[in-house]
C-alpha cells in the first residue's frame, strides 16, 4: 500500500469522526456511503476500453521484447557453442557485446513497463475526476453526508455500497455521449 493512500484514508477517517461528533452534524441524521473506485474503473464502459487499450499496447511491447530476447538467446547459445574455439581477445569482445545487448534489453523492458504504468496512472487520474463528479451526484440523490473509498474502509454494511450505482450513472453520463457521436 502506498503511503499516500494510507495517509489519505486516515485523514478521511479523522475528518469523518470529527464531523460525527460536531454539534451541527449530530442534529441531522448522518449517512455514510462508500465506493470502490477501482471497481468502477474496471466495470464502466470507458474504464474497460482504457484497460483494453493498455493491455493491447502491453501485448505489442511484450511481443517485441520476446522477439528481441529470442534473438539474444540464439546469439548467446551460438557463442557458448563456439567459445572454446575462439581466440581469447575475440571471446572477450563477444562477451562484452552480449553483456551490452543484455543490459539494453533490460533497460528496454523497464522503459516499456514504466511507460505503461505512467499511461495507466494518467488515465486513472483523468477517469477519477469524472468519477468524483458522479459520486457527488449519487451521494446527493441518496442524501448521504459522507462518501469514502472502499479501499480504506475496514467494514461497512453492503446496503451503503454505492459502487454499482456509480457505475450505472457513470455509463449513463459518459457512454451515452460517445454513442451519439458515432
């Protein structure tokens, strides 16, 4: 768990507990709901499309890496078979070339992985902004005082889980516009 998520969860719980004991809030009925933002991301039409696009990109990059890795392994195998017959200086030179190639492959893998992780984080950030707007709409409709992330919730009644409502509302608001535009 990242420290940021942990801290934001505890801050939310502290604010929530402070609000529950403040005089103005006690006069009205306090209703608390919760939402799994990750499940919303994985279940909405837009979120599924983003995940599918990222998966396709990952598979393309993986295929390219696999091809390059097989070529490298073939070179390494060929070197092993010939190494006993090579002169010392030629053998050392080929070892250096193979080591350099291996480092380049490792760097390329890390670069691809970092790029995909960055794109996923960016997509999730943009998506989350829209989800927060939808959560406000659903919470207002349900007359909720607070809504917290399920990811920081230790326990809560199932009837207060707004995730499915948020998914439906999100798809209604954001998928309808795309279908009309096609």
